[in-house]
């Protein structure tokens, strides 16, 4: 593809090559923070204001999380700019988060002049070795002639196959250096890199035979469905098969939560039925999920009675945690239709009834008290229930990490894909606020950041970003005056020895007011519905703080080291 902005064989700086590459890749929004080693790129950015919108965050970690939120909700590549030294090291947590959650982002970091590399120059750090464990690929550019090819590879690697973060470190001389413009050609292949394995038809046929003869088949939907943009193909497969469908935390919203075959969430705080019936199914079909420890519990007691079919794009995930009977490698957008054509239409009525019976038990013993309490302190579940009813499943919920996160995942309703945005694999507190800001640039749907009082304070400085650029997001803080999830573990497994979990918080409404963001605090159930309505109907950003029960616990729960069959349903201490 020929460069659209600068004629060929004219001199162009490395900095402009980078920005032209962004435009050719369809980038419209960049999240970043300037500094000495990346000033040349920011200087060139001055001339690109009409084509590239730069969002000045208040901390580089906020930039990565914002890019993640944008990428997760849009399916496009998020882009970050940061300077050398502390600017680059501040990206590490976000890069690790993006790697574990398979989020495509491209980070450009500035670096000292190449002749200063290795001299401990001001703000020099070996960013290649620092970020190698937390990126899908990283590369250092010291010559501007390399930039076009390297950037094309960066975007291709970030978004292809199993997506992930890529970091390109560019020395200051390469940013300033002028070279002849050769145009920009997007990358669509690399030698020895095969992001989309060719499906094994024999294995797909084996899978179809297992499914057609199954009496108690069970599907677990993972994020790979959305990463492969295979929601339509998955729904066709699920509906023809008639099989009950559960989801992982990151797989939530791959199928509408009110779909007749939807049975809830698996995992440590998932639903009762999907967890215990994992150990009663005869065929387990895992689609685009990696059998994380929070899903499986004790591996030696996980679905041992079942034939396991595992759909995944990454060969490294096959048999990594759980031994499978039929691996189906490839993008599930391609492999699922091949399977769908071979399976027989089924209904599995009596098997579905077992899930309904389990849900009735869970509802009677837990859900009813969480969602419809008649007295006592406000529960996180009832807040999420009201929020979900008011948004009709249309909102994007960007949750932080902790008890509120599990309440949001358990009790939110979603009608659309890419609606449940949270930090899954790394569990990064402070993710929600910047990720919600980024998500607002990737969707036209309502965006609501749900966080606890602990996580809210970890990247609270991004209220400044919200103030400056005014994306229309809502902030819901569920404040229980504790680091709730840690407190819960200390209560249940450490004899109530509450150590360093009683966290004091500022007046969040007043803090928001300091950033010219209106807000309200609620501590009475009678005000809850009205307060949520005020938040949702306010034009622009709004912060709502809801005081919830201090020592409420999140149940069900699979205690650490226990099997999915040993899930604890009630509030009894284990």
C-alpha cells in the first residue's frame, strides 16, 4: 500500500514514519505520556492533530490499561506512546495484563541515543530484557530505515493468531534520522510464524462423533470466541447442538446471558450448576479457553469422567493443564463451522433440567438473598442487579479486581459481545478506570466502570484524564471499607486474622469534585435506585459511591485446593 500522505523517495524522519504507519494501520486514537526520549515523536504528532487523537493520561500504566480497554471492546489494536526509563518500566504491569488476557496492543517507547546504550545514561533502562517476559514480541530500532518493516510486523504480530502486546523501543537518533520514504506495506505473513494452524479434519470428525453420541455434553465458552470474532459461528454450533453453555470470566458475553442454553459462569466464584456438573458431563467441549486454575480447581479431580474436546488457536495450550481427548487446533471462526455441519440437532432436555435444578438450589440458598435482600446492609449483588435492569444488558461493564468484580460477573446481563471487560489472568487492581476511559473510544455503547474502594485508589489520578477529555463514562464504587477479597480469605482460611485489609479511603465524591466530575454517595437502600438512575441519566462523567456490607462474602466459592465438586454454596465458613 503506497503512503497516502508523503510522496515516495522524499526524505522523512523516523518519527513521521511511525505516525504514518499508525494511519496506514487505521489507528485513530493513541494513549500516552511524553518525555525526553520520545519528544521527537510528540513533535511530529503536532502536525497530525487532524488524523490522530492523542489522549494524555496521568501515568503510563493508565495508558496501557486504556489501550487494553479500547482493544477489548473494539477488537482493534490499542496503541501506546511512552518515554524511556521510568516511562517504559511503568508499562510493565499493563503489558503483563495484556499478555495474560491476549489483548492486542502496540507500545512505542523512546530510548536514549544509540551511542549511549549501555552507559547508564539518564533515563536509560534495558527495556528489551525488562519487557521480554511480558510481551508477545519486542524489538529495538536504532536505524530509521528499519521502522516501516518493524512496525508492520508489530501490528501483524499483535493482532494475529493468539493476540498479545508488542513493544518497539526506538532510540532518539532513529526518531530524528531522516531517510527516503519507501511507503508502508502492511504485513500479512512472517517466515516460521504460523498464527492460524490448519484444522485437522480427522480430529473435527472425532469431535463430532463424541458429541453426537453424548448424553450429557457441556460447553465452556472462552474469550477465544471473541478474539476470533467467531460469535456467530459459536452460536450456530451451540444452537444446533442443543448443549448447555457456560462461560469463563473472560468468555462472558460471547453468548447473550439470557440465551435459553446459557447456564452461567464456571470457576472459583462461578455458578453452582456449571461447576458441579462439570464432573458429571460425559463430553466437555472447551472453546477458546485455557483451563486456568481458577476454572479447574484440583486438576486431578477435574472432569475425569468426560471425554474432553479442546478448541484453541495455540498449540501450547493443548494438554498444558488438562489432558484432552480431541484437540482441535485453529481459529474457532474456521473450525466451529466445520464441526457444526457434522453434528446432529439435539435438545438434551433432561440434561438441561439438571442445570435448572442446580440453579434453583443456588437461587434459594444464595442468589435470592444477594439480589433481593429485605433488610440489612446493601449487597454488591443487588447494586449490580439494579444496574443491569436499568441498562437492559446494553452497557459495557469494565470491572476492577476483587469482590465487586465477581458480583459484576455473576449478576450482570449482556446482550452484546465484548461487554464484560475486566482483568482476568493477572488480576490487576487499578485496571477499571483507565480501561473504561479507553473503552469509551472504542464503542458507542454506555461504559460503566465498576470498582472497589481499594482498586479505585490505585489509578485514581486518571480522573484527570477523564476531566480533560470528557468521555461519557460512569464510575460506580462499591465501598465496603475493606480489601474485601483478601479479607474474605483471611476470614475463611486464616481464622479471621485480618491483617492490613482495613483500608481507609478519601471522600470519593469530593475527590471527583476536585476534577470537576459530579458525584453522589449512597448508604441507604431506599436511595439506591434513584442514585443509579441519576448516574446513568447524567450527561457526561459521574461518580456514584455505594456503601456496601463490610463483611459480606462472595459465594459460591471453590476453596483453593478443592475440586469443582466441592464448591461451597452458602455463607458457612470453610
